[in-house]
C-alpha cells in the first residue's frame, strides 16, 4: 500500500480512501463488512462516511467493521446536510446542529472520537465564526482530532483558515472537492487554495459516478442497477452529460491500447496530481473494489497528461457552461 502525508498534518493515509456512501442500501451489511475487512487486509487505513449516508446506516456498518482496529483506522465523517423532513436545526452548521450531529455520529460509529470531521458543504445562514468556534470546542473536548472542508470554494477555504487563526482554533487539514477527468473545475481555486494553505486534498468521485467506468454510452439505455438507470439525483445533476459520455468512450479506447482499464486510469490520473493525498473510491460491490485497487500500479505519463488536456481543458469541465447546482454561486446578486 502507498501511504501519503495528509497536507501538513503529519497524518499518514492510504492513497485510496474507502468511501461508504453505498453501504447499508445499495450494498447490504454483509457485503459492506466484507469489503471493509478486505480493504484493511490490503493496507487501507482511511475510511470515509457521513451522517446522511443511507440514513446513518453507513456509519453503523463502519463502526462495526473498524472496532477491532479502531486506533489504526483514520475515520472521517461529515456534518451539514440534514434529512429532508424540513424540521429546523437538523441541517446546517450552527453550534446546536454540529454538537447534536457529532454525538449521533459517535453513537452510530460506536467510538469516542472522529479522526476527521468534515463540514460537508457551505452554510450561508451561519457565520463562519460560529461554526469554527464549535469545531474548536469539540477538538478541545477530544471528540474530534482533525477537521476538514468538503465542497468549499477556494476563497472560503482561505476565509475559514483566517477565522480559525483569529479564534485560536486549529486550522483544517483536509479539503474534499469533486474532481475527476471530466470535471476539472477544482483545479482553478479549491485545489490551489488547499495546497497553498497546507491542506491535504482528497477528492471524491474520481470515476464521475461511474461515467468514467466506460459502462455508459451516448444514446444507449443505461444498464439495470446502475446509478443512471436508478435516476440517481446527483449523477443527473453533475455527471450525466453527453460530452462526458463521449469523452469516456475516447479514454476507454486510449487505455485499451495501453493494456490498462479505464477505471484504473481515471483513478490514477487523479492521484497523479501532486496536491492530492488520497482519492475516495466508493464501491457498490466487491468486484468494483477489486477494480479500483489496480489503479495504484498504474503510472501516468506526460503523454497521458497531454491526452487528457486535449479532451478537457485544465480547470474546466467537459461541458461548456456547466455548474454543479449544489455549489453556491455568489458573484451576482441582482439589485432588483
């Protein structure tokens, strides 16, 4: 296993992070536990979950699986996104929400602390000072060892760090952006800011929610059971674009000539960014996990980098004018 230092924290993490978003729903408990045990045996020490993944069941499965080696696992969970029941204070990043959510996560994970606690997304209704102060208190209580930011704009990363320094709170050590071959927008601000401030970068969706597995083709009905066939909300919002599907076909033809799978190549490409500490891969099946681990043996060449640059301009997505609807755009507020 390859281990890399997470930013300036001194914390060593495996180059692949086991993502557990599917565990407890698309992947049953038995299969989930088997995948986690297999990953551990292979040297994986970084596992990623969230309070909203499968209604909290993902955290319960993770807690059961890591119990025997808790002190050696680097366990990350998240707070901000809440249930869709509409009740107040069950989402966002207020002090009440953070404290309540962390206690619930610790209970489900059956642990006394989290190694990394992410702010899952920006909360524009709560001042940063309130959120950062709450995180600082949890760190002092020993319930959180480190913290991080997920889906934060570059300037917000900088502002969070400024607020943390002013309040005397340890700065975040990690940024988790959406980043893959067909969506390189994180290169403009998020990755640059994280690297400048010493945060490790651990992207999610390196396979563009399956688009970069090559299993989808333009104008072809998606295979049963796939995210696209299930009309998964996030793939429809972000990755289900004809430009991306066409690029995936081009990459698949290219990688076949090298004797490498498109899955291995796409993950290896993300890991070839020197700012990236680890890449989150979230399997639905054990076979998918086996396909992901092969990426660690793939070496990306200068020729490979140039080929990808010819398909997707650095800092852009595959689709002109694309913006992820979950990423708040604040640069224009109409006067009327």
